[in-house]
């Protein structure tokens, strides 16, 4: 059986195609202003990438904030459920997931079957999300892809006290004017994100092993800051960014 999962996020659209429990391929593109078109484009690009026709796919599950815009999907399922299924597929031992996306952050506790036991979500404010890091990187004139590596060079993380993105950006500009090093400011920014997300995690109750998913999982600075706050090791799969799409494809097979 061939199944597909499509995860339409605020910044990126992800797709994964599985056949009998094996990943055939994954794809990530920018969502843009038209989430419906992004869903069509990402699956078209992925099928071409793995030399498969869309007609060969038996079932499609859509997830993410734009899941209801994928009109060709067999079913739409929340990203919380899909991230649980995806993490369980990648490592059945995982019991806790931290997912930091473009516009929100989520913490999810799952059972031995990958089913959601409890979760908490920050979707009211950009603080603690990929968007927060993006705004800070722009203020510091640093490429976002290198943000995490620079963070690791910080010796004394600067204090970023505001949890509001707008005010935090003002704090960063003030720190620059005072001569604080870029490395320490970036380390402080990651500390701020980690504080916000770890508070969510502790509210739900962290159970090891822990996995981090979402685009921010590729940021080593964010991962290390969270490990320090939670006093645990965090696993990051090579499929971290497409975990929700993989989970959607798993659920499509059921």
C-alpha cells in the first residue's frame, strides 16, 4: 500500500510518501500565500522526485494549519496526532515530543503506541517559535541557517527578558548599541526560546526519551539550550522537519 502525508505549515509545506512502512521520499517547499496550491505542488514535486504517479497513491492524509485546504486528501488530521504517529514510527521508544514550527510550538506526550496522552501548545504569540528566531536573525544581520552554530560560540548568554517578539527585538538592538558580542546575544536569544518551550514541557510532564521535531530541530543551538533547561538528551531525526507529514502518511495507511 502506498500512502502520502501532506503537512501544510505556515512557512513550509512538507510531503512524505510511504510504501508498506518504508519511506520512499520526502519533500519540503515554501507554503507561500496559497496553501491549497502548496499542497498540490509539494506532492507533484515529490512524486516526480521518486518516479511515481499521483494515481498510484492509495490514500492521502493532510495535516498542519492548512490541512483543510488540501481538497484531494482522503482525510484531514490534526498535527498533534500526526506528530505523535511520526515520532513513534521513527523511534517507538519515544514518549515526549517537542515540535517548534514557524508560528507555534507544541509539546506532546505519547504512549507506547504513539497515541497522544497530553499536549500543550503556544499558538498565541511568536515567542518560542521559528518566526521569533527569524526576526532576531534579521535584526542581527545573520543568516538563519548559521544561527545555531553562532549560538554555540557564546560564552555568556545575554539576558533577553521580554517574551514579546517586538519588545525582544528592541532589547537586541539595545544590546548591540551597548557593544555586547553577537555570539552572546544569539546565545541569549536561544536561552529565551528554550525557557518558553521548557515551561510548556514541564506543564505537561516530560517523559524520556525525548524527540525534537519541526524546522527548528535543525538548529543545534536551540536543541542544546532545551537539553540544558530540561536536563535531558533530545533526539533529532534526519526527518525532523517532515515528521508531521510522515505521521500523516502512517495514519493514511490505517
